[in-house]
C-alpha cells in the first residue's frame, strides 16, 4: 500500500513509518520540522528513515492548503495515518493559535485530501485528554467527552467530530486513536520521561506536579505503533447496532470509530520516577508542586474495544519499557 504518514519526524510518526516500511509499504512522510522542540532530534529521526528505499520525506506544513491539495493530487495515497499535530497541554494555554492552525485547519486539509482522492481509510491521533473532567475510570470510548479542560483536548475532540461529519457525508472511513501517555526511545523532550531523565542525570531538582499523586497510564511506544498498524489494516465500518435513539459515542451508523490505546495499568508518577532512577542508577531531589492548569489527575484506558476488534492489547510492563527508554537516552544524550 501507499501510505501518507503526517508528523513523520515526530515521536510516534517516526516509529510508525519504520514499521510500515519494514513490512513493505510505500511511505511518504511529511512534517513541517517546527521548533516546538529541538529540530535536531526530528532530523536525527529522519536520518534513520531516509536510507529506507520505500520511504520519502517531503517538508510540508499541514496548514498549507495548496501544498496539501497538490500532495494528495500527485501522490494518490491508499491510506493515511495522520499523526502530525501541535502537541502539549500546557503549551496550548500559552500559545492557543498554534493549535488552531495545525490541529483544526491542518486536520481539515487532511479530510479534504482524503475525500477528493478516494483514500480507503484515515487513521488519526486523538488523545486521552478528550476525557477531560470525566472522573469515571477506566476511561471508556462510550463515556461522554463534552468537558475538555485544555484547548489541546478541545482540538482533539473537534477532530473526532470533524472526522465523523466526513464519514457521514462522504462515507470516508475514519478511525480516531486516543493515545494515553506515550513513552519510549526517541520520545519528545517536552514530555515527562525526558524531563525527568534530564533532572536525574544532571542532578537537578525534579518538579513533580500534583505532589506526585498523578496516576498515568504510561504506554510504551511499540504498543502504540502496533495499535496504529492494526487499526489501519482494519477499515472502519458502520456499526449495525448503532441507534439514534440511544447513540453510542464510540461508533456510528457511518464508517467511524474511536479506540483507546493504553497500557491499562496506571502507575503513580512517583513510582515511574523510581523506575527511571533505578534504570539510571541515580536519585535526585523532588520538588512537589500542586496540580497544573489543564492537567487531569488520573488516566486509565479501557481497551476492551481495541481487543475485541483487533485482537491486540498493549502489555509492556513499565519496568521493561523504562529500561529500554533509559538505554536509548544514554546513547543519544551521551548521559
């Protein structure tokens, strides 16, 4: 298959591109290589991909309407994996307009490209952040997601709604994946694993929000990628049991689905930090701070639907995943 992967220089997009190329798909990766975090890390990921015969990279911004139209018209993709977005809950509070450009305008350009060029299936990244103020755990796709607590989460909920309208109007099969806290080699330096690893290795005080009482469903990158690939291969179908009299938020009479992808084993932040300290053989001082605006206290994925429809359940133990992450970190950052 010929597959477009957006955000190909990003954390998840890089790993997905590797796996798709490894199984023989033709992958065209796009990314705008913005400076939200170190461009050198994005370039280092691309340097791993570019020697692959069935990978091509095009530098392109999702919000570039004419550029995106030309991309779809020329390349004629079979399927699309849309992982490019402006990420970060806290950053969305400081720089809201960046999220409108990438996550709303950019996503609309993806939907239009898929609609006009007969793409068989669009798989796109949503987020566990859509659960917002919901306190019912584990989080289920059948839960209400009408109360986001950050603009980032609101844009991801908007993506799910926009995708549904295109599935309904144009019979475009779309699948949204609500990723829970992703970690592993080649991760984003603005996310907690690398921030924690930096503090541990540099002997600096470690900022721990919500006094370390956060419980996070940390999910290893290989598990996320496996979920992406399995859902990509399973084109979304209408739910024959869906009823407008009792609407199920996780499916539709249109070819539209959403799935959680998480480890289903939430751990306290302080335990995750302990695992990192063990992996690096160092400890550091912790500064316990209150809950940050836009953060949710706990995340916990119910992956029953993912298991039912794909036969897959993420299962990497936190200790194993952290050890692999630490090994990569030491090599890349020469720690």
